[in-house]
C-alpha cells in the first residue's frame, strides 16, 4: 500500500502562483511515476503533469510553460509549481503514484483561482 498526502492548495487571484506538494509513504518502489491530475465537478479527471524517478516529464498542453513538476526522490515527494494561474485552473488537484502495475491516489487539494 502507498499513502499520498497533498498540501498547498488554496485561493489565489488570477496571475498568482501556488506550489502543491505530495508526500508518498508506505511500500515505495525505487522506480515509480508520480504526478498530478485535476478534476472539476461534472468532468473527468485529467492529467496535469507527471514525472518518473528518472526525470522524464509530461504535461497537459493547457499548462505547458506555466506549471512545472519536480520531485525529491529521497523524500518521496512531488511538487507542482503553478504560475500565472487562470480561473480555468480551478479544480481539485489529486496526486497520483504508479509502480508495478498499481496506482494510488491522494484525497485531493482544492485550488481556486478568482478573476
């Protein structure tokens, strides 16, 4: 089992920044993928960004150039630096961990961007 705890959400104005953090604990594999998805009510959960332990990254087109994912493998922590936030970035952000055919999700942290 793997447990994920997110932090860093909140209310900001358009153009401002936030940094989300997610700490993984439990049966952590040395090679894994961690990332962020987001979801608004009534819509599917979409990928925001992801990163492997080796440093390979992927981003949703809508956040490229504004968001940056990073991780500290020694701390089993992944970060999402969100800059130039827009009202359409408002969502619940979920941390995810994947390894050895298993995926786990955090409970989510709410990000609200006011115009």
